[in-house]
C-alpha cells in the first residue's frame, strides 16, 4: 500500500527537519516548502492527502493559503501556528481548516490529529457527504445515546441494546442545530458559523441562544458527544 503524502508549508527549517523525521518514521511521505507560493504550487503538482500549514509565512499569510486551497477542493488542512488568539483560530476554521494546533505541540498529538482527520476524510470518500448541504436526506446518524433520522426529522434515544426506542421532542431550532453538528461529526463548527446557519445572523443574543440550545440538546439526548471547543465552537464526536 502506498504511503499517504503530506505537504508541510513551514518557514522554520528546524521545525521542518524535525517534522520530516517524525512523519517519515510514522509512514508518511513528506513534501516540504518554506513559503506560501511554493506551497500552493506544490499542492497542485503533488496533490497530497493532507496539508500541514504554518500561518506566519513571509510571502503570504497562511489564511490566504487556506482560501486558495479551498477554492480547489476539500484537502484536509491542519494549521500549526504560534498564534494563540481565539480570533485567529476561529478565522482559520471558518476559512476551512480542519484542525488547529498551537505551537509548541507534541509529535504524538500531531500524529493523533492527522490520523483523526484522515480517518474522517476516508469515511467521507466512502459515501458520507463533504458538506452539510449535500448530505443524502435518508442518512441516519447514530450517537452514543441517540439516533437522528434527517429525512423524517426524528430523534430517538437508544435502549440498552443500542436500538432506537423513545422519541425525543426537539424544537425546530434544536433539531436544526443538532442536524448541522451531526452532518459534520468530528469537525469543529465555530460559534459564528452555527449562529449564522441556524439563526441567519450572529450577535450577542444568538451567542447566548446557542449556549442555551447546546445545553438543552445535551440534557434531552443524555449525551456526552457534544464537546465544547473553548473560544471556538462545538464538535459532535462520532460514537465509538
């Protein structure tokens, strides 16, 4: 089986050498570029399975690189950056990055994030949707304690045998919010994205409403899968 290829766009040569060794030992093929423009060129030439991107590049900000790559498709992008501000993380995720790691980080954590992103990408390639709007209406999401039928707009709790049992009454907005999360399991969906998708706009009032609705979903579904990503948004984990 051929090794999966990773494009690393990073201007710090010390980090590049370190990550090249770690990723190669983990079984990946690694292509390295030290600036944004050569990174974009390498992406179109080599078509990697995943991109690891630093934001602080000399010739072009990494945010613009995300924009450029997203014009072409859905290649997984993991941002690794020294920028710690929540606004930077939110912007990167809103632009289409799949994950964000703040420097310094451990190799073990990076490898775990890579495996998670590639696993989800593989699941999508085998038939799951790449975007919430293109999900097949008949698809059913099954969580740890509940199941969601998107077409019927029915949510049911699971019994001890893992079978659909009691139906859960959700308001329209509660279902809309759950559906958005369930159509993108494993992805961090930012506060702004969720507010604008469910309510049509984002402001202080919808920010408060979002927290209230998430709390209601957790209680009604008796689930631990809806995770808070502090300062960013929410992520619905896929059931193990």
